[in-house]
């Protein structure tokens, strides 16, 4: 009989961004992955596998309690190649999970330091826990402590796992280490994780034929999202059936050989899981050696999802990586391996670990043609209609495919498009909707990308004068930048931008304080705020989420180009990390002229192909982003000959002189910003005062602020500077308005539902409460 059982788990995130999850009651199962959902899914799969193939122990307690225990320890320091204990104590907070058994005893688990014990009662466990923690942590270095104590603490959760009857066939092979780092690609849990591939019968049959007739190792090469894992899982099921059928037909087969045939033949592993929890030198190597020994017992095959992780994890460079460690075992036929890789990862592997590729045969997986892609979406939709009675408009599947092709051309099909399509049906199931139409597709796509409906729907008109007016209301005294931004958006709306490059590449030139950065923020709000965000909080949230801003003066030294893409610990740099998380973004490169020449070489690839590949072969796509660079080049030359608002020759001459021709020619538009007039500064003061009324101090007390043109003119005159533009204006408003209102509120903390009136008298600004 099927039954649900609860298993308490904890999960946490380390400083490198990897998620770890572990059961804290009963059989210990742990997992690690860059994605939390995958991490928890690995835990469930491992518990299911235990229940189907060996046994699964009952949870010792169902109600987990999380507690931080403060413990004083003595850390160690290395001086002159000798380790010394610190003379001072360091207080650390160690997260512990504990629960009561039915007999009243307590089980305590500190998963981040691999400590588990039990005691008779709740009164004693804290004292015992502190002693055990001290014993475990005394003598650790600060770096070791940092790796064992998660920055954001632990999260306690409970997973429900549907357990069934044990399978008819059992085996006696010891797979304790294998089960810790890998999941079988056959069985019910694998079928749920990897659905049957549609329109991939030829690839599955070809891969199965190679697995059956050849004993070599395979590199499954194809773009990310093409369905490599799904094809491997389908071939694994066929390969398993072949082994079992051959065992039944062989009369001379022994019981041991029959058991080997029944054992799952292919196991999906990840480099993250191999090194998870391994803190000491040689620890993960010992774990992997034991895994290889266990696989050899039944001629199992180990599958890895990412070649870059194999080459990257395990040591400081590729020569000390997991891939390098596995190479002799693969070469001596002690281990059979299948590794998935993109073409970029394979190219980088050839550079970083020469000869590793020669240990494999390459199996290519090509992207799915458009007609097959449409058939796949139709097939999935009909499956949901048959199983869950959810209808769908045929045009909605066509629209889904078209939107991904139009706005996300870098995502290989089926990839995210299929996940997006399935998500629509899952949402319909949850909301008990009976049909999925084009409106559902558009609404979900807006949530995914943040783009406004006016840019996504072809039938929604977007007159250029409306775009220009929207920017002119927010970018004061700069008609030329407003026109240039309007051109970029109109081109993108019409679908006439080059799909193999970023949406736009612009260089903003002009003196300080004229609104270059504010223009970028306005563009961000228009592109990803649906052009309707009104509150200051919403505006700031859109800018914070979708604007990636880098000060290029920080990328001026040696190694700046590498720091742009990757950190010293091997994790992606800020630019790469943000763009991978959200490709639909605005990239602002402030003071671009201060960057190293090596950075310009990297950026030329981004500007030309819309792609950035790091040394591990990981690709970051910029084709859904707008790249804006700011610069003061040409300002001095323009000031020396007199400024003319209707020409940008001075800026362009300065830019041409500074940048190499190949870099300059990749810039779509040179956008010049004119110095602000006194009238423009007064209009900006109007916008700043309006923004002030939306601050929390005003909104929470329901306060209002009144002023007239005389006030804004006074503020402009107090802060106007032809050289600094509007930059002194904010300081003037803070001193003349914000500070005075703050003093009144401090003296009258209960003041609410009132109006602050600003006026000018005797050349001074006055603040009255009404």
C-alpha cells in the first residue's frame, strides 16, 4: 500500500551560493546543488530509492526544533608554517536541530559540522551539545569556521514522501557512497523527474545503441536546454530493460549476475554533490574512490550533467579538479562515464585540461526544428487535456513558441519554453481553470521577463510621440537623449533589432550632473516597470532588480577583464551573476574610459555577438539587455570652443580619439547631454519635491507638501552650477526643506494629516504647518 511519510530536513546556503539539504531524523541523506528545488528533489529521490530498493528507516521525530547554541572555542592560526591555538576565545553560534523520540529521549543534529548524538532528556542535551561542539571545533581556523557556519543560518522544513511496497527484486550490493552522491536514472522517481522525450526517438535509439554495443565513454554535446538529460534518462530506461531481458534469456546466468542485471545501471551525479560536506584534503577523493568501487560491482555507469563543474570543482584549478581525478580511472576502464556538455564547455575543457576530451566519444544533440517544437507543445497540451481536463487554444501554443523565439532567441528549444508551457497548465490546475488562452500566455510571459504588454503584443500600438513624451516628463532639458531612447524602443517593438546583439548599445557623453544616470534609471523603469509604476518604492524596486551598474574605475588594474566575469573563488562576477539570473536587464558601465584595455577586448565580444564566455565555458547572454556606457570624454574640448546644444561633434571627436576604431564602430549611438539651464534645474526641483512626498515619513503620517513656482526658482538659483549641473540641487533641498521638516516632526512626533507649505520671504525659504 502507498503511504505518505514525513521526513524533517534542513537546508542552508554557503558563501559560494551552493544550497545544501539534509535529513535530520532517521536515515541520513544529504544533497547539494545550485538550485534549492533540485536539492530538495534529490533528497526525496534518495528516500524513495531507499524505500524501493533497500529499506527506509522511520523518522526518529516529526517535530524538529531549531536552536542556536553559543559556544566559546579557541581557533588556530598558522605562523611560520606551524599551527598555534589562539590565546583568546571566540564565540560562535552553531545551528542545532533537535527533537524528542517517543520514549522521551532527545536526538540532536548539527548538520553543518557533521555532528549527531542522542541523550536521555531535554535537560541535558544543551550541555552535552556544547561539549561536543567544542570538541569538534577547537583548533579550527577562521576559514574552516566560515565554511562550516552558514552566513544566513539554517531553515527547517519537512518533506512528504509517498512510499510504496518494496520491489520484488532485491540486491545485496553495498551502495552507501553511491547513493549519497547520485540517483538512479531508472525507477518511478526518475520517471517523474525526467518525462518521456517527445520527437526525440531517433536520438534515444542512437544513444541506446551506443550504450549497448560499445563500452566507451560518451560526451553528450548540445546547447543548454536542448534536452540532453531527458534523452540520457530515456536511453537509460531502454538500456536497463536490455540488461534485464538478457539476464532472463541466459540459462547459465547465476544469481549474482541476475542481481547485477536488476541493479540500476546508470546513475545521475553532480560535481557539487561529490564535494558537498568535504572540508579536508583528500576527503572527496576517498569518497569518489569508494563510489567507483561500488559501481564496479555491477558495471554501473556514472552520468554527470555539467562538464564545466567537473573541471572547476575539487581543487584550485582544472589540474586538481574532479575531472582530472577521474581521468586515470576512465583511461584504465575502471569506470564508465557519460558527461553532458555545451560546445563552449568542451572548447574550454580542451584548453584547461588537454587530453581529457580524448577519453570520450562525442554524441551530438541538435536543437529541435520549429515544426517538431510546435508538435511537442501540442503533445504536452493534449496530455494535460486528457489527464486533467484542461483545454487550450491551439493559437496559444503557437504564441508561446513565437514569444520565446522573438524575445529569448538564446534559449534552445525545448529548454525553458517547455517549462513555461507546463507552468501554465500547473497554474490552471491550481486555480481550477478549464482553459488556457493567449491572454494567459502573455500575462505569464510579462511576469517572466518584466517587459510591458505594449512591447510584447504586436497588435497593441505604441506611437513614438507617446514614448518621447513619457521620457521628456522625467528627463528634463535633454531632448536628444529622449529621441534616441525612443528610437531604441521603437526598433525593439517592431522586431527590427539585430537578434544576435544586445537590444541597444549606447554611449552617454556629457558633463557631470546633467542626468545621464537618471536617464538610465528612467529607461529601466520604462522597459521593466510596465511604464505604470507610480510610487517611489516601486520605482526603486524596478531599478534595483533590473539595473546592473558597474563603476569601471574598479576594473582598471591587472586582471580586470577576468574579474569582470569571475571572482577569485571561482564564482561568477557580479555582472555575469546578475545577467544569468535575469537576462532582461539594463547594464550601466559608468565612466567606461577608466577601464583597462583588456576590459574593452571582453566588451567587444559582448557588443558584437551578445555573448560572454568565461574560462570554464559558461556562457552569459546579453541579447535581451541594453548596454549603456557613460563618459566625460569630449567635455573639455566642447567647453573650450563654446557649447552648442544642436551638435555632438565635440563629444564624438573625443570618443573617436580615445577608443580604438573596432570598439567605436560597435557602439550603436553616441548620445550627447547638454548642460542644464536654470529653468531646467527648476523643473528638476519640482520632480524632487514630488518624490519627497512619497517618502515614508510623509506617507505614514498622511502629510502633504505645497509649494509654488517661486519656491522651485529659489531652489534652482541656490544650487545652479553650469559646471556641476543639477548635482548640488539634492543637497540644497535636503538642507533647505528636508532638514527643516525633520526638525518640526522631531518636536511634534504626533503630527499627522497636516500640510507643510513652502514659501519665499525676504530671500529665505519658509516652512509652515497648516
